[in-house]
């Protein structure tokens, strides 16, 4: 409340703000009736394994003018409301700036980085991620592929500039999120891969093929289909470059941080109603 009193803001944006209680939002609304409050939430959530995230996200609904999440609301019971809206993970040209498709020489064929949470710098002892099974099976099926995989088999995760340095060493990358697929959900790994111009493989069950074409992202049906396509694009340099470039250009054009911020402002303040954004009604 003190911070709000100091600034008299028109808009308060909450991002994974679990420490802010509803009673605080109620007080702010009482003192500043015209203020708008919205939230964004990037973690996966559903009615089963990630129900706790759903509860974290929904507990503030009463005091919010809009809520934005990277899990499509249609995938979650009770979320199909006008003030709960999907946003893609944004790209930013100051961060996603590698243009990997322009590179000529690579040490590895395929990159993937797994972690046990962004709040952890290292792997958690005793923790098993189901993605490890798919990754190890993929390695077993493709002895001719040079993998650069972090976060499994006691190889620690990579972060920040180290992540980008390792990404630069590979021709292609795999986008793979935890658990079963939900419409459009993916971690921000997707923006980091596609936005940096590397050919990216995505499970078709994510339904991201409604946002990207086969000429921008490579979608796979199962592990054998993925293996086949990795081997194909490993040697098809022209197609690999074309698809990676197209995917990067689309992401930066339609889903960059400026555009997504504008979308959030429009919906929170209920303005510019005629303006449509790329991912709406998909």
C-alpha cells in the first residue's frame, strides 16, 4: 500500500506475486477505485498435477481486471472467462539475437537443456523428470546424432549466457515441456529457441501448429517420427536454414515483448477493442 501511495499508478501488474495478499489488493482498490490491476503467469497449470499453480493463479481473480497465462484457458476447467487470456512467451530482440541459422559450422546436431526449476541452479538429488526417459531413448535410437543435452545423466543445467553459448554450438534444438501437452503451453524455452533462429522440434500435441506452419517449426508425432526428422534435417542444410529463419521472423514480428505488452494494456483497460492480435481466436 505504501508503494502504491508513493506512485499513484494507473496500473498495477502482478507477476507470480504470491507474497501479495488479497487483503492488500482490496485496500488498494478501496483507496484508488480507478486503478487497474492485472497479472501474468508463466508456469504450467491444470486440474491435475499442476493444480497448485492453478490455485496460485486464480486466488486473486476477484480483484483483477485481467489475467494472462501461457496455458490456454480452454485447457483448464473454469478458466474460460473473458478476463482470463492467453499470451505467448514473448521474444525480445535484445535477448533473442543469435541468428543461429546464419552459422556455417556446428559442433553438435541437437541441443536440449533440462532443469529442475528456474529457482534451482543445479539438479535436485533424487528427483526424476519424465522427459529423461524420452531423451535417453532418443539418444539410444540415434547413435549417429551428436547430442548436446544438459540436465540429465548428472550433467548440470546451463543458464543465461552459458545457455546461449551452448545453443550456438548446435544445428537444431528440441522444445520439450514437462508432463502431458496442453493447448499452446510451453516454457519460455520455446521463445529462446525459435527467437534465436535455430531449427526447433515441437510435439504436435501442443497444438502450436495453429500458430506456426510446417515451414516455420518442425512438428513431430512421436519419438520415432522425431528421430526420422532429426536425421533428415541434420543433412538438409537448405531446409533447416529456411525453416529456422521463417520461424524466427514470425516470432519476432507477431509475438515480441512490445506487442504482448500492448495486448495486456488493451485488455486490462478495455481499450482499442478493434485491434486484433496474431494469437487471438486460434
